[in-house]
């Protein structure tokens, strides 16, 4: 029982990713035709950016390690920019 108190708590990977990846809002200015916010520009993020925060793109591979060494098959596709150490 004493060993259990020494265990370090950490979030599961889903909770960590949800705080680091920002999802795009479908209607960031509110519902269609809503009068609120009609005179000011749309803001993507109101607070300061965290160290690892970034937008989650729908045009990425879900599991990048699974697709690590596979080049894009489409003609004219630009090279993959996942690995900054990799020369292209």
C-alpha cells in the first residue's frame, strides 16, 4: 500500500494531445445569421500559445510513424516535410 503513494501521476496520451492540438471551429463567429460578433473580426485563439500547441490539420497522416518511409504516390506531390533532419 505504501508503494502506491509513490507512483507519479501523468495524463494519458489522449488528454495530453487534446491540450496541445487545437481543432478548427466550424463556425467560429457563431451560428449563421447571429448578430453577435458581426462587427469584429474572427479570432482563432484568444489566449497565449503554449509551447507545444498547434492546429491539428485534417490533411495529415494520423499515425506518422506508420507512414514514415512511404513516399507520396500522386504525381506532382510535394515531398513530405515530417522529418526536419531528412534532406529532400
